[in-house]
């Protein structure tokens, strides 16, 4: 009997860990409970916009902003450091939520939790933007400000989408770097994390059409990009396949930050440096490949700055100060954003080569 | 192994051969030694854990926590190595496998003690182990620059090299752990009393108990063995991708379960062959790694792999039914 009881208790506990595992670690810092009544009268900015400014003032400490990232990896680790910095700089009550798996479902469940907690603003880097729209609408109906990053396609459904740059420009940068590395001729293949990843697809499309227009001697081996599933292993395995299917391939570009997997595959075949690779890159994961020459160029933007800017923008909107053309989001490259509809573009592309890679430590 | 190859495995072999011929016709580039080497390399990690899972499934259990164990073992041991600067491959394997054994024993104790279905227990421990790791050890990712040098050497290592059209290719050293796992499994299942015990409790636990086997001890061994192989696989995986992530592997366990079941292992226990599991893994990898070869675009991936898997399972189970009818066994 005792055993039976114990087994029930333990299985309940185990089921609970399942739920808790994907859940939240919200820190209820007691400091934000004291909302001085005096502030209400002093700040007049609040009533100038449609945002849910309730009756708080502009004090950042009064606003709870949560960033929901795609998954746990060094890219979003860096974004978290930027958000920590924002917290330090402004006192904004901002935190990061990391989904267990890189899919829309886990992001949706985290967002549902946040809606229930009635936070002031949610920032999200969607894994699959369109899948998140119903949840985003639900959040906004509840008076929560929603700011996205890397999702200009659903900008109409959110309060603001923050982009590091115009995606077409970045895609063309990929194309230009690849063309330079390949000497303007030969076959190439493009990778994305997944076909539903909007920014990856935007860069891919821009890069391919740029190459078609400007480098007639370069040929894309496939009509669609290959998916690396946002994993090094995926990039490695797919690169091996492409090498066999198209032995005369001369270049790869990877819009997901997994170019290292392609470089590994090339090195296994003694093709490192012969076949050119241009990839979205994070210094900590790509430095060795840039230095040994198997990766020609790494392209990037600073996730820390993007996270900083997105959360700061969320605060500006939530507090009723709003965001307009030329607003300063306080992060490098986002000093004067250009607003196009609901999308705020910064100008913050980063380019890595073997020479400058050591200057960055994220 | 068996003198006469059973129809189940013959069917799998036929599917592999027919499919390979089909791919070769579509793209002659498939028919070369490099293809074999590449499939050996990319499937090596799955092969290792498939052996552990096979033993668990023969014993009548199931384990869906092995990927979490692999991640826990490899991440922890490599994390220690990064922090302390130890650069020794044996250390990585020993620590990772030891952690695997401990976690496997936890699984076995919970299953025996709570008398709950192993699927529920290991589903729970999968999250539990992963959660403990990310909470108490670390959840940072590490790139190739900071990982121990020996790991990269092992991941890129080859037994011998062959020149290809535009470079060279080699047979991966990862084959060695795969062979060790395969031979150890063969030895345990075929040559030891404990192996007979595993099959016995998989067929009927009560009869096995009356015949003098101790199901608890056997279960301890089985899950510890699965854990040890998972720990080994974790290091091989990290060496191959040459990076350490706190969130990879977990989530891929059902693909391994599918591969082992396709290989003819009974999900209810008591029956299963090493060669069958190997063929099952090969089929799933063959399907996954030939889409580019036959010119299918990425959006076809899941549809195609899913369809072929269902067909493969349907054919093999039909074979099994025909065989059973012949022996006047009516299971349905």
C-alpha cells in the first residue's frame, strides 16, 4: 500500500517536471510592486498613444518585458547578455525565456504563460512567424505590447518588428561575398535553417536573384535551399550529400549559423578552402574555420544589440513614448531606426574574416 | 549468427538493394565508395545507441531517455575537460560512460520499484536528466575553438583514405566504437547467461523468475548497458560535429526506436536481432541521405521518408504474418 502511494506521488512529481521543464523561471523582483502614485501625475506622455500604458509612468522599473528566444544556443546566449545589459543600463524589468526545443509550439506555450501573467510587453524571435500570429493577437487583445525580431512578414500583426538591416541588403551581401570568394563563376548551393524561417528565406532569395542578375557564370544547383534544421550535424550531412550529387560544386552559403558543419564536411574530403563557404556566423563557433581558411567569410549582426534594441523598443511602446522614424534604440547600429510601416530597420551588419574575428568575443 | 537468414531481414536487404539501384539510376554519383563511407559515418552514432536500445527492447522494456543520457554524459565530461584543460580522449569516454551507467541504473531502479511502464518512467527521466544538466551544470554552447584538441582529431580521424574525383575521402574511426558496441552486444546476448536471462524476461517475466533468473538484476544490467552505450555515443557525436550544445540529440530518440522496430525487434520484448537493428538504422539513413541525390527538394523530406518507412514496415509485418500463418500461429 505504501509503495503504491509512493509510486503515485512520484509519477505525479515526474509529470510535474515535464510541465515545469518547458515552463518559466519568472523572477518576481519585489522592487516593482511599489508604484509610487506621484508618478501618475508627473508624466503626461502616457495618454498620447494607443498603447496599454495603464496608469504607470515612464519609469522603466515599472515595466515587465520578456524576451522569448528561438532556442538555447550561443547566438541567443549573446542576446541574453545584451538584455542583461539593458536591465543594468535602464533598470527595466526585463528577462529572457528559452524554449526547450526550437519550434513554434514551445514558443506558443511560453507566450500563453506570459499572457496569463499579464506582463507589459513580450519580445519574440519567432521560429515560425505565421504560426505565432494567433497567440500574438491574443496577447495584444490582453493589452500586451508585442515586438518581434526577424519577422517582418507578420509586422502587421505586431506593434513593432525590429530588424538589424533590410533583409535584401544582407542577402545581397551574402551573394557578393560568395561571388568574390568563388571568383564569380561555378556552381553553388544555399542552405537555410528551415523553409519556414522567414529571414533565412529572404536572404536566400535576395542572394540568389542578385547572383543571377550580376554573375551569369554562377549557377545554383537547386531551386529550393537545403535545410540544415539549424544544426551543425544537419549542415554537415547535407553538405556531404551535395558534394556527392554535385562533385563540381564550388561554393556554399548558409543563411543559418551552421556553416561550421559544411566546413567539417569539406575538411573530411580534403576540400577545405577549395570549395568556398560563406555563412551566417557566430565568432565563438566559427573562429577556427575562418582561421584555417575553410570558411571565407562570416556574416552576422550582433544578437546582443538586437535583443537590446527590441526590448527597449517594447518598453518605449508600452510606456506610451512610442517609436517613430529616427528613434534612438540605444544600441549600436540602432541609433536611428528607419520605420517602414511596422518594421524598424537598423543598420548593423557585421562581417567577419580571419583577420578581425578575434575582435569579437560573443 | 543464424544459419538461415530470416525472411524479415531478407526483406530489409531487398528494400535496401532495390532502393540503392533506383537512386543509382537517377544519379550515378551515388554508386561510389564515398557513399558507403559517408553513411557509415553519419549513422555511426545512431548505430551505437540502437544496440543499447535493442538489448532493452529484447528484455521487454523500452528506453526513451538514452539521448538525454548521451547528452548529459558527453556534455558533463567535456565540460569538465574544457574547465580543467584535460586533453585525453579516454578520459572523455570513461567519464561519459560512467555517468551513463549511473543514469541507466536510476532508470532501472525506478522501473523496478515503481512497477510503472518503462516508457513513462524513461519519458520522465529524459526531461529530468536534461533539466538537471541545464540547471546544475551549464547550458552554454561551446565551439570548436575551446573543445579539447583530441576530440576534433577523433572526429575527423580516418582508418584509411581513398582519393576521389576532387579530393579524398576516408573511413571514419567512429566505426571502432560501433564495432565495439555491436560485438559486445552480440557477446552478451549470445554467449552469456545474462543474455539468456534478458531474452527470458522479455518473453515472460514470471516464467523467467521461476526458472531462476532475477529480473531486477537483469533490468539493472540492461539499463546500465544502454546508459553506457549512450555515454559512448555522446562523445562520438560531439567529436563528429566538433561542437558542444546543451540541447542537441534529445528529441531524436523516436527515430532510433523506429529503426530498431523496423529491424524486426518485437516491441513487446523477447525477440530481436543485432543484424536487423543494423539494417533498420541503415534504411532510415539511406532514405534521409539520398533526397538530394534523387533531386527532391527540401519540402519533400518528411513526406518521402515517412512514406517509405510506412511501406517498409507494412511489407515486413506482412511477411511476418505470412510466416506465422505457415506455422499455424494466429496473432490477429
